[in-house]
């Protein structure tokens, strides 16, 4: 339990948010070890625990063993419910083909018990880090956007898109909304609401192969966000992808931070 102070004499609460782990246990272990050194009050996940990576069951089991609460990503709900595709969008036909191969591998390998866990994950999660006895701030987690977990809340979305999402989620000035899904970290404020894309732990697409997550400090003086990056054993992940019978190009994407 940190809590240190933001100068007001009242405690600051420190939270870690991990998203889009995508079956990459090596990256998850490194991210959790980094978080453990930062004296956080709690860690939450924002979904897409499975898909693309060779360790979907191991990732779910580690998240559950550590008691990390979280929400459902598009990959989680589609695998859990046997949807025909993961609901992912790819402009490049090579990425599209890899995505299809990964999806059928994942559907085949996730155990029944773990599918049941994925099906149990909520669509959104609302936190009140400074306590429910205070009016705010509220911190809301969704995987993609307020409407569907397949919708991409990219950094270049106009503010009118963000305003719609803020309204739909019932957020107000001083609150924060966190999401993932694009695998590219960013933050900005719209109408006083802090928007945070956490980036991806197990499959970053911003050209930096290191695991990405978001760290948030919440105090009476406001909200501060940072994006630690954590190097991990890429060779271990790439070797496991090949050994699992997944396309080797999925390993290339890990090494390059998103490209083939
Ligand atoms: Fe994802």
C-alpha cells in the first residue's frame, strides 16, 4: 500500500493497467515484475488475454492466480462464445491471414474452463480510487470503446468521437477512461476527462517491441499518467510461437513492434 501524498496531505492511489496481453506469458511476467517494483495499490486488466501468442491458458491462469480483475476484450468474447472471427480489422491481407490462423489456433487450444472464465468477464469496470464516500474521480475501463469492444479508439479520432464515448460512459470533468485494443499507447484530456490508451503488453504495434502498460496516480490534485515500457525475453516468445505450430511471422511482429 503506498500511499504517498500529492501535497494535499491526503493519500495518492497508484494503479497499473495492463491490456492486450495476447497469450504472451513472457511479456506478462516481465510487466508484472516491473509493476511489483512500483508499489501499486492494485492492477487491472483491460482484456484480450488470448490470441496471437502461444500461451493463452497460461496467461489466463496467471491473471487469475494473481487476482487481477478486468474486462473482456474482443478476442476474449469471440473465443468464449465461438464467434466465427475475432472481430479484428486488418487492412494488410498478410495480417488478415495471420489473424485468421491465430484465431482458429486459439479457439482450438483454450480449455473449456478458461473459455468459461473469458465468458464471465464484464464489458466495463468502474473504479472510484479515492473511495465511494467521495464524489470522484471515477475511472472507467472498456476494452475498445463505449459501444463495442471491437471499436478502435485511435489517437487520431476527432474530439467529437471522444465526447460521444465520454457521454455514453457517463464520465465527467476530472474522471478518467482507460481502454486498449489499438496496441498503441496515448493519452489526452477532452473536456477535462483524461483518456488513456494503455498500449499492449504482449503485442505492441507502435514500433517499440517492449511491453507497454499504463500507470496512474490519482490524488485530490488530479490524475497523472505514465507509460512504462518493459523489455522481455523475445527469443523465448518467438521460439514458443514456432513450437506451438503458430505462423512464424507472428514472432516477427513481436520483434518489430507490429510490422512484417
Ligand atoms: Fe488486442
